[in-house]
C-alpha cells in the first residue's frame, strides 16, 4: 500500500490567495489585508500571557515561575518541597502534599535569614546588589567551613558585608556597618579577623582616597575642594606627618584644612558627623598637618583664606 504525505491545508483568502494574512491577537482572527475578509477565527495566541514591570504599583506578581534561582541555596529553590519517603503524606485525591518553608531544617532557614539580613544592610548602605551577593557568598563559605560555630549570624553577616565592600573597592567604615546592623563595632572587628583567617583571604588596605569622594559629596563640597583634600591627605601620608593615624581621620582632617582655606568652610563637627570620627580625633590629626600646610596644598590651589589665617587647631 503506497503511503502519501498529506500536508495540512494552508489558510488563505479565497479572493487573494497570495496575500499574507494579518493576525489580530486580541480578537483571535486571521484577516486578509486586501479585502478585510476574516479568514480564520479563534486563533490560539502563542505569545506571552502577560507582561510585568518593576515600577508597577500593583503588588500582585502574575509570574508563575517563582523567584529567580539562587545558586547559594541547595537545590536553588527552597520555597516549596514535596515530601518523599515511606510515610508520604497525601491529600484526599492521593496526590503528594506540598510543604512550605515552615518545614525547612534549621540550617536552611538560618541561611535564608542571613541572606535577607545582608540584602537589608546593602539597601540601607545604598550599595549595588553585587556587593550583597558577594557578602552572601562569603557567608555561605563561612557556614560550610563550620569554623565559626557559636558566633552570632548577625555578626558574621556584618563582617561579611564589611569584607565584601573592601574587596569590591567600595569600603565602608566599621561604624557605618555597625549603624545598619545590631552588632557592636568591636564584635564586627573580631569576627572580621576570624573570617579572614578561616577563608585564607585578604583585603586591600584602605587609603584616604577610598572615602574622600563620598565624604565630600555628603558634605556638599565642590570638586575643587575634593581634589585639594585628596592631595593634602596623600602628601601628609607620603611625608609621614600622621604616623599611626587611621586613613579615615586623616581624610577628615584634610577635608577640614581644604574647606577652611576656601569659602566653603565646614566645622569639625560637621565633618565628624559624616566621617564618623570624633572632633578631637580630627583636631589631633589636623595639628600634626598644620605646620606643613604650605607644602600640602596643590600648587594651583586658589586660597580664599590665606594659610596664615587658618585655624591652628
């Protein structure tokens, strides 16, 4: 018996068979563009069912595929699980019962809570998501090493955020991390050293330039003052005028010196509030730099206040 290949009939307009039909997705009709004849109806729409936008005010998310996969979680998704084993729970129709996240073990639950805490800290610090992802990866590595048992998860989260910021080139001070967490500065510093030792990793040394642009921006200072303060801080370090002083206090003192020489003057209290440094700390660093003030300023700096009239402390 000979077999014949039958092709499905092509839908076309009987009056204009060569004209490409236009598909009306809303009505589900196939229309001839030349005469307007509806050739076919109830056409199945194979496009997307809906569209969602991040700026929509409606809180309902019509997505049916769930959240994006998280590679840091075992199985990528822990929000829904189906029980397996001999004591399988079933409903009245004999189908497996879905278990929600309340049935997670404590390790998975603590991991999700830690990731949530890290993301919240990143939001409070206005950091990009890549920093929070880096901190989450560090936390996962610390948990897998099981070397910091007994330490508070909140302290480990804060220390991981501090390390991630420094490794990604956007360092934050311990006081800034402390302000967005529930952990003391001393505890964060202690856990920070333990994590570096456990993971055998390191971080770049912070410099005055790492904080200068952010501090000046928060103080509302111009680019001219920022460049002058950066130059002053770098020269002070190169000339060994501030031995043993932290880069944050040196940066604050340099900003104070540059602002006092301009018409954009800022007090030690204003700078200290932004930098998280005490006024006495700024004053001590400034007193070390003041005798060499003429050598610290850039050659092309325009003084609104002569060096002789700068405050001595």
